[in-house]
C-alpha cells in the first residue's frame, strides 16, 4: 500500500479568524485513538467550539468533535474527549508565557494530515472587539466590490 504524501485538510475553524486576531501559529501533533484517525480519514470533524488549555505543563485540545467511527466496536472513542497536543518543550514554554498575559488564548485553526500523520494548526490569539469584526467585514465587502468592478470594466473593453 503506498504511503500518503502531501497535505489533506480535514476541518478548518473559519469562525476563529473572525473572532480573534491570530498572532502566532504552531503545528502540533495529536495523540489519537485508532478509531479517531479512521473517522478523520473519512473527513468527519467539527472545530467550532474548540479551544486549548494547559494541564500539568501539557497542552490539551478540548471541544473538538470527531464523531464515532461507523465500523467501530466497543473500542470506539468518545466524540468530544480531551486530546493531548504534541509539541516541543521550548514551544510549550513560549506559548505558556504568552498566555499568561491577559487577553490571549489558544485556538485550534485547522485539522489536517501531513504525510499520513494527523496534525493541528493552533494559534495564539487575542479576541476581537465588535467594531473590529465590523471593520473586517466592511474591508472584505469593499475588496469584493472592487474586484467585481474591475471584472466588469475588463469585460466592457473586450
């Protein structure tokens, strides 16, 4: 059986980029059970309510929903269990020092496979205020309108 290569995205947390200013990103491995990996390979996962916390100097991811594997038996996993993130000690120390400052949190951004191994992209982020969210939406609308106008102008020239 050929080994997987490349990057296959399973789930993204689009709401995180809307609700937070992401300052730093890190790639972390995940300690998973066999049925969780099989469920992820089928493309089933939800990161909407996900967050990360420190317990005993280890980083844990909570609130990520990986549904039970259909062909699983009594060895199936709990859908919303805590999962340990695998990072180097220096990265953990750096993240924990940033989190001690007020207003910072750790948010999972993307869940994917790299060369057959499950990884998660986490971000050290600060929450956006309501006016920041409105400003971001306004900028996106302006960019969309500008692209639409340029496309229309190019069509008229031809």
